C-alpha cells in the first residue's frame, strides 16, 4: 500500500496534487475503498518534509454505483425482452431513444434514423391531431392506455398500433419526457372485424328463424281458426279456440324476439300486455265488464322461461274469463309479475265465483290445469292457490 501511495507522488513536483482510488485497511483488518489525494511539501529547496494524504471513504458511493449498474442492467434486460416497441421523446415529440423492437416494428435499420426525428413521422397525417391531444391529456393524467392509431412504417406500409403513453418526471416532479410503448394489433383488429361480421350474420339468421317460427305458428293458428268455422259442437269449438290461443302465446314470444333484436331475452312486461289483450280479443271480453289490471316489473326473460310462463298465463287467464264471471257478472282480473332476490313471482287473481269445492288440482282432468302443473314443474317452481273472494294462483320460480 505504501509503495502504491508513493508511486503516485512525483518528487519533482512540489505542491502538485495526485488523486487516485485505492483501498485502506481498517483497525478490524477490513479494506474500504477511498479516494486518495496526495501532495508533496518541502520546508527548503533541498530537503523534502513529507507527503500530505487526504482520503475520502467511497463505500457509499461504490454501493450507489453498484446499485445503479444493477438497475441499468435490469432496465436494459427489460427493454430487450419487452415484445413492445419502446420510444422516449421530449415534450415536443422529438425522439430521444428507440428500442431494437421499435426498429423492427417500424422497419428501420439503425436508431440514428429515428433519434432526433419527430415521433409524428410514425403516424399517418389523419391521426396526428388526435395523438397531440392525447399527449396533452397524458401530461394531466400521467398515463394513458390502449390508444389506437394508424401508424406507418419506413416503407410506407400502414398498420394499426396500440399506444400506451406515460410521463417521465425529474426529481422535482417536473415533466421532462414521454415514454411510449407500441404494439401492432392489425391482426387482432382483422380477427375482431371478422368476428363482428360473423356475429351480424348469426343475428340475421336468428332473426330470420324467429320470424319464420312466428309465421309458421300464425299459420297454424289461422288453420285452427279456419277449421273451427266448420265445427258446430260448442265443446269442440272451445277446444280449438284454446289450442289457437296457446299457439298465439308462443308466436308472440318469437315476435317479440324478432322485433327487439335481442335474441336472448324479451321484455316480459310488454309481452304480458300483448298476450292478455290477444286473449281478451279472442273471447270477445268487454273490458268494462271484466276489467284487466297488469302490474309487472321491467323484467327480461329468456325464451326457455318466457314460453312456459306465457302458456301458464294463457291457461290461467282463459280459465278466469270462461268460468269466474258467469251470466255477465262484473269483475276484475289482475296479473302481477315481480322479482324478489333470485325468484320470480307470477300471480294471477280474480274476484269471481271461485273454484269448485271438490276440485283437486293434482288429480284434475282439466287439460288447462294439468298443463299448468306440468309447466310449473318444468320451471322447477311452486304453485300456490288461494280461495278468498275469488281465486288467486301464485307461481314462484
């Protein structure tokens, strides 16, 4: 160590200062890095007095330098392995740095072709105004993600790119630059476009299917109506009319699906009103004689629930119209449909004469009531019948 120190002193240069890095041993026999400054001093022209040594502990500086080098290696690795293009620009859009993936993405051979140039050279003219506005917005929000622009390669080929922009700040939190990452999403957008076309084609097909099913059901209803004109037996005629109304209840579901454009669900509140109006019209019921009151939430049902619900309402409303108000008796029928928690509650009640005392709902021979029991079972529901100033059917499913 002594040799190293004195080797750095030129005995012919009095007053000169030599600075170098070395290591000194502590009392604990540990070596610490130091920055050593040496200066030769003399009392007279002929006799040197000695050397002044000043040492500064470099331990912290070395640790900081090592941490910085580690950080730089990590940053360099991240940049190299990131599949996205990475660009940094000043606040005016001048490119300060371009990663290797940037060169590959935009078709450049060397970073010198981009550094110092404007980032707007990579964007088609029609998108440049939007990019400027988005960069201004980035200054306010620090980071913006998933920005889509039409970008341009060196050879003039355009592609769709997704930008993420972020603000780089100095230690005083001043905005000094932009960090921009880019990826080519042209392939994804083309797939998305094809999927949209496919979905539209399927929507058109589903719409056509519902339209045809509705038309076919209406044809069946019309055939039943025509056939009923040749029937003189009242009981047989009544059976035809009930069958016709059942077909209509299903046709209205498909009509609603066709009209709404939502092929998964229908607004059951609207459906209820249309179905009830159709049944009243079918039996020629005077609304002033037997009033109809509908209280239904704005609930949407899929076709698997809407059709059985519609058939149940058809049977219950038909039974009430036919049997609850004999001999022109005045009355009211109300239909309520609500959702409570995860359950739907459908209630149809009238203030008519009620059901016969000896009627057994589970063993009834009435096709309509047997159909209701079957439909409730299909929905995994529960049927409750209350006889109090009329009849109330409550179905929970």
